[in-house]
C-alpha cells in the first residue's frame, strides 16, 4: 500500500509555516551534510553522556520491575537501507505481539487506528512505567547509543521498520538518503497528533533540505514539544 501525498503535503506546508521552516526549500546541504552533522551529533552526545547515563540507570531499574530486560532493541531501516537495532527502554509487556494481535481482532476501532497510524491511543501492551516513559519520551534515551554508533542522528526522519518503509512509495529514496533521528520535523510539527501520510511528507522534506540551521532549530523546539506530553 502506498500513501497519496497530495493532501498531506498541503497540510505539511501549513505545519512547517507554523514552525518557521516554510522557506527552507532549495537550501544546499554542503559540508554540513557531508560531515558536519555527524561531528555535531558526536559532540552533543559526549556532552550529555554523564547525566544521561545516570538517568538511564534509574529508569532502567524501574522498567525492569516487571521481570523483563529493561532495554529493547527493534530492527529499523537506516541510511542506505542498512538495518540496525534501535534501542529503547522497555515500555511494553513481554507478550506484546500476541496481546496486540488479540486486541486488534477484538476491537475494530483500534484496528482502524493501527492501520492508519501504526500507533494506538489506548495501547494494551504498555506497562504503567511504560506509559510514563512514552509520555515523556524518556524511553528513547538509549537511542543516543545508536547516534554514537552512527546508526542514527540526533535529528532526522522517524526510524521505521521495513514494513513501514514499503508504505513510503516515491519518498522511500529520500528517507534512505539520511540517518533517521531521535527527533525531527515530525516531532515538532505535531508528534503523534499528525497522520501517517503527513509524517512521510515531513520525513521526505527534512531529508531533502537538511542543514545546520534547521537541525539547531529542531533541537531547540524539541523540548517544548516533548513537554506537551503527547507521546504514545
């Protein structure tokens, strides 16, 4: 299934105007995309390493209270199609796949929501600690390890599975041209409140227009976006 992007692009343009990126088209990536972006990623991760490690250790303790490993790695598609394990603090029960299958079979409304967004407003797989982690996006802190390894960037398209990438249609090439990010245009433009087609358009637009000013602005705007607690 391939998404039609015409209507999504018009909505995306409106959202970008609100965040200050409406005039970004046509910028040259230059030296920043070639190496500066990677250097910025490493520098910022190293600067944050101390306090982040302490926070992750505390959160991992609480995440492990349900008896499972506090960390969870799921395959995602990265730059040039390379599959990597994207790390998170565990926020779901151990039998999450089976529980999701049962829930979708029993609830047509949830099945429609999942088909449209690949997310659920009321997800039966999420633990009590997991709800807090997801609302605050703290479950994504281990992805800083992915950034350090070069799998991801601090800013980029949302990391997707191979199945999701098949739904990107003509935008697939744009997605594969950059590293996926912990945050991005999708994060500051509505996060989980936007449609899947809009996310695809935002991801593709970022991949084509990435530059230092855009990345810095996204990083600055991510904090207020996360504080809205719209994570799922």
